[in-house]
C-alpha cells in the first residue's frame, strides 16, 4: 500500500476534520456525511490527507453484501447501511482527489477500488434495484475524473485501459440520457469528454468499438448521437451557457471518432447535415471561448462531411434540408480558418453538382438573394470567383426549372420497336407494364417487338434499371454482375434530368458533333457513348466507346474507374447499333454520394431521333477527314461541315427515353 493511503495521514488534518474522518472510517454514516460537508472549509492542499478514508471505505467486501442479500429481511438494515456508505464515498471521491495532487500509485490504487465497486453495483442492479441505477453511473463517472482529467497523460490513460470501462460508459449514456435531467446530461458530458480520450485510434480494441458493441452496433451509436444532439439543439436559437456545457463532451467525442469511415457510413443521411447546421447556428451566437471552440469543431465536421463523407447518399434531400436550415450562412466568410480552403471545393463542386436536383434549387433560390457577396478574399480571390460562378449557375438553372415547370406541352416519346421508332406525344403511346420504360405506338408494335425483337430479354433488365436508377457499386466479379445497394431517385428528379439533358444537347449540338466526328475518325466501327457530366456544375461532354466503358468496369482503370456503366448499358449499345442511326447512347452523370468523384453515377438516357440524318451525316464527314492525311484533326477543320449538317437537321423530332 502506498504510504499516502495509510490511516496515519489523518493525523495531519485539523482536529475537527480528523475526528470526523476517523469516525467515518469506523462506519458512522452521519460522520461521513458531515465530513463531506466539512471539506468545504478545509484548505484544498490538505484534501489529499482524506484519501485514506476513501481507500478504507472502498475495501472490496462484496462477498459480505452478497451474504446480506441472501439473508433477506434479516440483513436488510446492514445492507442498506453499506450501500449508503458506498454511495456517499463515491460522492466524496471527486472532491478529495480533484482538489490536490496525489501520487500516481495512490490514485491508481483508489481507482482500482472505485472500479471494483462500480462494476459490482452495476451488476447488483440487474439482480435487485436497491439504489437508483443513475446514481451508480453518476458515481462511476465522477470517481473517474481525478485520473482522466489529470494533466499527466499516463495517469489519465490508466482508467481508459481498464477492460469494460467503455461498456459501462455506454450503459451509463443510455440510462442517463433516458433520464434527461440536467445533472444526468452533465454527467454524460463529463464521461464522453474524459473517458473517450483514445477515440482517435481506429482499432477494434479501442473506444469506438467498445462503445458500439455495448450499444448494439455502430448504427445504434450513430442514432444515439443524433438523438442526443437533437435534444440539446432542437432549434437554431442561440444556445444558453448551460446548453454549451452540456454539449461539450458530446461534440469532442464526435470530433474524435469522425475519422472512422465505418462510423460515418452509419450516420442517418436524412438529418445529420441539417442537424450540424442547427448546432453551428446555435453555437455561433455565444461568444464565450467554449462555445466558439465547439462551433469551430462542428463547423469543421460539417465542411468535411460535405466534401468527403456520406451526407448525400439518398440524393439531394439532406442538402436541401440543410440549405433550408441555413447552411449557406455558415459557408460564406468569415468562417473558421481551418475550413476556408475546403469551402472552395464546396462551392466549386459539391453544391453545383447538386443543382440538378429540383429540391436543392427550390431551397437555394430564396436564400441566395439574402446573402451579401463574400467580402474577404480567400486564396488570392479564388473564393470570390468560385462564388460568382455558383450564383450564376443557380440563377440559370432555377430559371430553367421554372420554365420547364410551366411548359404544358406533352413530352415526346419514341416507339420502342426499332422497326417503327415513331416519335409522338407521350399521351399517344402505351407503356409496357413489365418494365414501365418502353413505350409503343400500337399493340401491334409491342407484340412484334416482344416476339421478334429484343424486348423479351431486355424487359426485366430495364425494369431493374428503373428501380435502381442510382447504383452504388461495391464489388465486381469480372462480368456484368455487381453487388451493392441501390439508391432512390424521385420522378421529379428524373423529369428534370431529361429536361437539362435535352437543353444541353440542343445548345451544344455542333460541339458534340465535332467530338463525334473525331471519335469516328479514330473508331469508325464503334457506337459512340456520350457522357454528359453534370456532377460538378459546369457540364462537360465526353465521347467513349462501349469497349472502353466496359474495360473501365472490369479492369479498374485509374482515370475513370469510378464511373460504372448503368444497368441496361450493353442492351442500349446493341439497340443503338441495330437502330441504323436512330438511337444514340446518352449517359447523364450525376453525383449522388459524398461530394467526391467516387460517387458519380451514370444514368442511361437514350436519345431517339425521327431519322438517321445526323448520324449518317457525321459518319460521312468522319470518313472524309479520315482519308485526308494532310489534315490535323485536332484543329477541328470539320466544324464548318458539322455546323451545316446541324442546320440541315433542324426540325427532326428527337426525345430522350
């Protein structure tokens, strides 16, 4: 036993405190209560002399308690006295151990006894709730503070290395949060702040995994964190000093485990982003140092989540909700210095890539006019330039969205029977009930396409592609079979995608024609696959061959390994080849994931034309320039030919299916 834990140290106390301490050790509960009160008048430097009282009263005598339990009524009085003594001793521990320096060996010895009793009382509650379980957990958290809050990291780390500590913290969190009293919430904050200090490590034996295992998995931990944050910050109203203190431990804990992609993937998509916005807005109104520290941490998580984590895997819903909650006001300068460079990515790629979703445009349109242009220039004026481009994009697409909503002209559709391919108003067609994708101008065309065409085989694949418009690839086995989870796409999103694609194609038809001529100059026998990349705001158009697209899938080419051909791609290429120039393979690239290129998905939107005039004309131009070796095709000498061809083909009906 360490010398500082010997009862002889009580002689160093003033007479009154010495008498109370001695009688408390002898088992007098009234004197123990009195000692707890008398410590308020004892100089802090003398508090360490009371440590022997703790050590003595926490002697591991659980066998006696178990014996008293077995005695029933006969042992009830003694049992109650011992449990009351333990509870008061637990309350005494923080006052004694936090007030003055205590040798490490002594602090460790006291902790071992505290932990022994915390485990015992927790298990005892399962058998017989003799004392409120909340009190057991509160005492456990308070008793750990003398070590975990110590500036000496080696001393602070000792409780963290004790097996079972985080499992008990998880049980304490659930129980105390259910109580939701001010005292219980404060204890949770203490526990999360000091008992999760090693959560930066991502190992199966450390904090994150111990907590999640006890709670029932990472998804349960994520749910608890979100529920806790939402309870503390139900609205973006200015946070009170009390709320800031209650959020302290939770925010620091969330920041520590944010590195874990396993955990982040479990965060419910709908709500976490807008919830962080609410927390930021609430904290920003409090100018205290603690509130500002927490604000910077949450703001950092918000920006990091927008740029690199799974905030938007269910389309644009979370972004739209966050914009309504006030996201933009947190993203315009002045902002925390740590996140300013990341803001360039947010406004240059993340948010622009979401403006293809009507819900995002509807949320952005009323907010942008209320914001002042950013005044401080970041990174040599780069931010202001990106901001202006973003505003212009939103205004342009918002106006186009309003126009498309007001357009009452019935959309066009093409007969799915390639022998017909007639283009008329959608209302004049019958839809295939099997796939809900193919349209036919008559029952005869539908019957012919099903019996002698390819629809008998492609119908289930088209239905599968329709159900899983967004596809999250996980693995590839070298064939066309991929495993993963599908992400939903709203009908209004798909309708707007078609409108955007049609407008972009019509506006840039000459430029696209030149690209196709170049493609056919080098690949005369291949079907051109046109990718319209809407994933980062400004639209880029690329032309690829089907073999190249498939090689990307199977070989994992670094340059474009993240773009996976969608369901039905091979069938679309075959239809294009069989159509003799009346069906084009168009792909709509949209970002549906975490703000990075790895979450760009390709949606199949074939273009049907009334005749093959454009296809055949571009083929002829490509053949002519391919034969003329004196021409540098990179100089685009064929542009004038393409311009004349496009003008001749004006008025030919066309539609995206």
